[in-house]
C-alpha cells in the first residue's frame, strides 16, 4: 500500500489502529517511535523549537507530538502549539505512558531456555 500512501489499520482501539497504521507504512516505523526535534539543543530555546515542530504540518508531525509528550510537555501546551484535538493528544499520551511503563519493567536480558 506504500504506492498510494495509505494503510488499512483496523483495531479495537484508536491506539491499536494508529500503531498498526504507522507500522503499515513500510517505512521502518514500529509505531510512535522517538524522533529528534530539529533545533532542539542548538538554540537553547527548547520550548519554541518544540512548538515549531508540532505546529508545522509534516509527515512526522504525529511523532513530533509524541516526542514532545515524552519530553514532559503538557497536553494543554501540545494542543496550543499544534491545534490537534485534545482527545487525540490524550490518546497519544496514553500510548507514551504505556511505553514508559513497559520500558521501566521490561527484562533487559534474554531469558534462558531450558534444554530439558
């Protein structure tokens, strides 16, 4: 489906459908992967760099919004900067929160398989 730029993403929840759509783009994404926000540390004015990134419509804008939430930007500030509906921002925040929970409790080593 890459040739027409659309994907079929059916799921029981918005979060499931969004993640499936991002994976289905065949661009190597696994979902709302982390992304570098341009100009973030160059200027020292990180707040304006983030607002510029989330306020500019680009193909990576959803990932920019997710990255802003990862960096601690409030949902209200993300809405003010991007004008994305607060419901969608709350859905992105739920995905980011679950990601953080999984990363904090995930096993960092490969489990040993019993050769019984």
